[in-house]
């Protein structure tokens, strides 16, 4: 629906959340960029900037701000993105610049940073208590594909058992609430 609206109405700005009902905001950003209609995208989300801002920029967003920011900061972010500039918090800007000065090699200090966007979606659904079959239905994937994602997540996060994955995913969800 958002893609149809943006193609038909030519908005000045798209403000997108990372979590959308039935899909991913990151996928929506990629799809908007694929339309080549030049809509700047600002991500306004409750999700941790340290985990999602760089992913959003890679997907094609022009800015990222969290919902807990003051209204004047959000307005500033909107104005900067509308002016064709990139908007990130000072902390996130410093983090990205620091990673660029590390001889081009970004150190992934947290195992969760190694996960792909889809793996993060699966992790979030696991942490929300969804079964493999429910995750498959939600993401429109096969059960075997979800099992593959679970195995990759376990490997990347150094878990030996599925219960470790389940407990960590639940903890991760609770920390973000």
C-alpha cells in the first residue's frame, strides 16, 4: 500500500518505522528506493539506533531517529532530510566515523551485529514467542527456511542449543521494551 501511495502521490518525505505490520521497514525502504522516484526516507523508530541506523542507511534511508527523542530533535531530523542531508544522532555519527577510521574493518563487538536483517526479524519473532510455523507464515517463508535462519542465528551468536537462542531472544525483546 505504501509503495502504491508513494508512486501515485509523490510525497516530499517518507517516515518509516523498522517494524511494520506483516513486513519489515527495511524492506519497504529498499522497495521505495527501487522505484527510483527520489523520495527521501527518515526512519522514526523505537528500535536501538546502534543496531538499526546503519542497516537503514544501507537500505536507502537518509536519516534515523528514535521515537524517544524530543519533538524539536525529530523536527530537526525531518528538516535535515528534506534539505538533502543525512541525519543521525551525534553518538551514531561518531560511531560510524570511528568504524571508518579503523582501517576499513568494522569490528563487530556484539554477536547480534553479525545477523542479517532477515535473521533479526526471525530473532525478534522468536523472542516474541512465535513458533517456527508462525514465523514462516508471518514472513511468508517455508518452515525449513526458518529452521535454516534459526541455525544461522545460533551459529553467529555462539549458541549450542535452541533453548539458549529462545532465552536470549526473549531477553533481547524485554530489554528493548
